[in-house]
C-alpha cells in the first residue's frame, strides 16, 4: 500500500514527491479522478492547500474508513468544509502584526524532529507564509507548533478514538516554507513517511 496524494490542480506538479512516487511509496491522483478504491488501497492520505473542499465532501465515508483501519491523513490548508465529524472551521488572525507570525515548537513530532521551527518562519525575509490562523483542535489533540504570542495551534495532530491520526497544518503547504530548499525535501519525505505510518506519532 502507498500514500494517496491528492492533486487538486491539473497543471500543478509537486516535484518534491517525485522520488517517493518513483519508489512506490506514494500515488498521486487528480482530485476529479478519485474513487473509493483509491482510499481503500491507501495506507495514508496527503491533501494540500489547493484541495477543492466542497468536492472532497463526497469522500467522507472513504476517509473515515481509511482512518478507521489505522491510516493517517495530513491536511494542509484552511479547514472550511470538514469532510468528517469533529473537525472545526479555520479561524484567521484578526489584524495580525509581525509578532503574530512567530512560530514556537510546543511538542516534538517526527516530521519536525531536529528542525528549528524558526527556519520555517520566513520566506525570502517575509513572515506569514507559514500560516495566518489555525484550524481548531479536536478534544485530546496535541498542539505541535504555536503561532504568535498566544501559541495558537497552527500545527496539531490527533489520534482519533475511532482509529487513525490526523495531522493538521493551517497554512501554505509546510514543505514549501523557509528558504532552505534542502529542508523542503526533508519535510516532504517525512510527510510521506509519517502518513505511511513509518514514523512514530
């Protein structure tokens, strides 16, 4: 089984995931071509900030089935149309200032192990690309990275009582953040490994 990566745009390619796909660790499928079989054959799921969330609602049962058998889902973006229960609606920052974009590691996580979160705070010297709000955490979720002085949970993961785990990042796809291109590849590789269940929670 491989990780299902949903390509939301027909013209977009994610070169960072080319090697994982070549090695059979990941399967990219255009969103409009998704079927229940794709989810049934997957060990994990990665969706990006470009996901058509309205269209993705039709796959709610397949997502729950994937999670129910212990699968993992990386959701990147603003949660606006939750396809499964217990997920809240994205909360944007109100009138943010530079200090509101500061990032703080709150809990260790395999995706970010050994990485200084400050290395992801700026893109070409500009803050705010990592995220400008948060997706509310379900009960018993764990905050991974905090945003601003209130440490709003911009990154969290949740071991669901019904099985599986969800990692939520409320911003631009995290594997594209920061100015270190080598780090982008590290994050993409770790995302695949975590979604596949090859890295501890």
